C-alpha cells in the first residue's frame, strides 16, 4: 500500500478555491435588454420585469404576513402599494441577495405621522427564507417585503438597476 501525503499548501489552496467559487455563485451577469419597469400584482402574487418592447421575465412572489391593503405602519406585515423605485441593493442580505424599494414616500410618512406612528421602511425584494429560521411552508411570511427564491433573486439582482421604477398593485 502506497502512502501518499498531500502537502498542506495544496489542501489550503484547494479549500480556498472551493469556498470562493461558492461565494461567487450568487452573482450573475446579464447582457440582455434593459429592464425599464417592474410591475407587481399582489393578488396574483406576480412580479413582472418589463423591457422597452416586451415582458422580459415573470416570477411568482410571496408577500408580508398580512398581505391585504397598503402598508401603513411599521410592523403591520403589509406590502406597500403604489409607485416607487428600486433605490439600493444588499449583496450581504440575510435573505441571500436583495434590492430595496423606496418605501416610504412623502405621502406614506405624512399618513403614519398623522396617526402618531412610524411608517416603517427597509422594504426589499429578496431571496427565500433561511432554513431553520423562517417558516418554509407559508407563501406570505415576510414583514412586508417581496420574496422570491434564491435563484430568482440572483437573476433579478443582475437584471434590475437602481432607479428602475416599480408599480405595486393590489
């Protein structure tokens, strides 16, 4: 029997390569038509990515744990309705990847303040629940965000640019 010893440097470099390839896997590239608008239909649980001439992609979605009606206050579990924009991205999201929605707008803030409450914020389109942390058997489980699968948010993250308008319908 032959005793072959693998140098520690080879093992460390190989392990580092495997680790880095796993990290790079969530960032995809996209060279197709520009996404000019997102449309989200809460009742149909559908996100539509529009190009200049046609629908580019559609995705099934999950919503906040209390999906009926427009988000009014922090903690109400509702997903906003209205016209907003994609205004930021989070490559280190707890939910794989995420892109931010510009909620609350001035009207949202004014309404909540008139009621003596906070409108909330941090509304994102993000990946699916983390195993063992969030319920896996519920469609509407977020605190008001829009959820898709991890694979789907990888595509959306690559395709949608900051500043892209998003219209959220009932």
